[in-house]
C-alpha cells in the first residue's frame, strides 16, 4: 500500500512537534529567536550606519568637488578678466609706442638733424683750423731754428747767407708756375727775337761756329749768374710764357742781378716799364692784368696784379716798353708767375680789359 504523506513518525508536523517539545525547550527557542532578531537588527543597523557614512562621505566629496569646481570657475573668470585687461593694456602701450616713435622721428628730423649738421660743420672747421695752427706752429719752429742758427753765425757768415738768399730768392716762398723744370715753355711766335751781338758769337776763319746768346727760356730757370739772361734788341720787346698748367693768377716776380756783381757796373739793361696780359687760346684774347715799373735797386720785386678776372689762364705775356737807359738791348734774367690752382677767395669785382 502506498504510504501516507504524513507518517506518524514525521517530525515536520508542527503541531505534533509543538505538542511533543517541552516548555523549557520552547522558552529557549524563544530566547534564541529574540537574540537572532536582535543580531539581525544590529546587523541591519550596522549596515545602515555604514551606508549612511558612505553616503555622507560621498556627499562631502561631491560638495568638495563642486566647491573646487566653483573656485576653479571663479579663478578662471578672474583670470580671463585680468588677461583681457592685460591684453588691452599691452595693445594700448603698443599703439602709444608706435605713435611716440613716429613723433620722435619727426622731432629728430626737425630738432636733431639741423643741430647735428651744424655741429659737424663746426667740427670740420675746428679740425681745419687745427691743421692750419699745426702748420703755422711748424713754420714758426723752423723760423726759430733759423734765427738760432743765424745768431750763432758770425757777421761775415750772415752777410754771405743774406747775399745768397737775395740771389736765389728763397724768401719769395710762392709756387712758380713759369718754371721750366715743371713744364713751362716759351711761345716763340709771340716772343721778340733774341739780340745777336758779335761778342756773343764764336768764329773760325770767318765761319761762325756757335752763338753764346741765351735763348728766351733761360728766364724760366733759377740760374742767376751774370750773363745768363735773355736779351732782345732795343728797349721794347715781349715774351709769352706757356705756364705749366692753368692757374688763377695773383702775382708776377721779376729778378735781376745786383749792381755789385754786374760786369759793366751799371743796371741800364734792366727792364723798367712793363705790362702783363693773361692769354686765352680760344678765342685768342689778351686780358689786361696790370702795368708796373721795375726798380733795379731791388733785385727781386713781386708785383700784385691789378686785375683779377675770375678764370684761369694758361699763358702770360710780359710786354716791356722801356729800360733804364741802354739803347742797344734789354736783359731779362728771371720771370716768375704765381697763382693758385683752386679759385681764390671772393674779392671785390674789378673791371678787366680784354683785347683781341
């Protein structure tokens, strides 16, 4: 037979178990159940406390994150505001500096360049004058040295040196543009014929061998020995000198031997009245430069030209109209022409005469 689902010995029936369990066992079970309930409650409470703490911690962290985020936002806002102000300040400073630089350029152009140019001009003038002062100081030192040498010399030496200087003409100290050694020459077409004297010729059996008469270019050399001169017939003649280069003329110097060393003992062959012309090549013109008179007592005489045309000349004509008494011939020992290559300083305009 099939068994019943509930057998008498089944301990799963509660009612039978309750009836069979003694009271002490029941009370223990009740106590045990109460303890289990308290433990479950405590565990639930402990779980709740842990969760609440976790929630508080999460909430605190969230608050801190939010607070920090807000602080970062505020910091970013403030930084952006200050950065914008700095950018505006930098832009304004850049605009101001550009404007100021342009103004400074204009100010420099107007206020600095003018004084700087004047200062440079003054500096150049000072340097130029300093050079001139040094040159003058050098010349002064040379003169002092010469004076000291002259003081140490005897009277005879001083006299001999003075005579040599008078003969050589060192004290003129001006450039001579009519010097043969630097390229000057004689224009023979516009120069008088040389005086031919019998004593100046050499013969052999009535055959003339050579002529001792000096040519006109002897007046362009510094040799001032007696007889070393150019002579032309009578008391009227002329000589045209081609200068070494074109110059602005200023002076002309004539030189003759002193009476003490003249073989004849007189100076009647020396030139007296003469005229100076400046020669132009194209067109051929003679520009009057002055009329003068030579005094033979002064063996070296420098004449300041009376007319100063503002142009250069490449040739000079000396036209002699009289001498000091010799009817046969006139002697020229040396002619010097002075001037400058550069234009001279401005002088009052003087009328100058020209003739074809």
